[in-house]
């Protein structure tokens, strides 16, 4: 990585001799549960490796779905921009679904954020 890279020391993708390819998805989901930005950064840092290992199979869409946990329009645009820069025909539907999920969550936040905060403050 270059000095200008905001993440100069990315987490390495597990070696397939140490972690089976199909189990990397569970690693991603576990990281996503405690830090979606870290999980998404991991996907972006290792995108070419994920494509190499999973293209044409059932697991690549699960890698993309990591992004579906975001909840802002800015994140939806960033995810969309990533896949515009890294187009993969087999993932068009999955990317559209992830962006739709992000936008639905963003809409919910805009609509209900104040009400939820007020309710929590009253408890």
C-alpha cells in the first residue's frame, strides 16, 4: 500500500490452507456484526482476491452483502461507486439489492431517528 492510502496495513485475507474458502464468509459476517466499516474495508482491500477465489460460485454474493448493513445515503453512493469502478456482471442484482437495503435503512433512520431518540430519552 502507498503512504497516501488511508489503510496502509490492511488485515490479510486468510490463507486457504489455514481457513477454507467457504469459511471466510463467516469471518466477514462476524467482523460485520461488530464493525461494518472494518468488514467493508476488508472486502475492498481484497476485492481482487475475492473475485479470483469466488467468481462464478455461490459465495461471491455473500461477500457483497457485507455492504448491505450500512444505513446512510452517503454509504449507498460509496458502495455503488465501488462497483461502478469494479463492475462484475454476475453481481449486478446483488449490488442493487445491497444498495436498496442501505437506502431502506437510511430512509428508516431519517423517518424515525428523532422518535427513537425521544423514546430512549424518556426511559
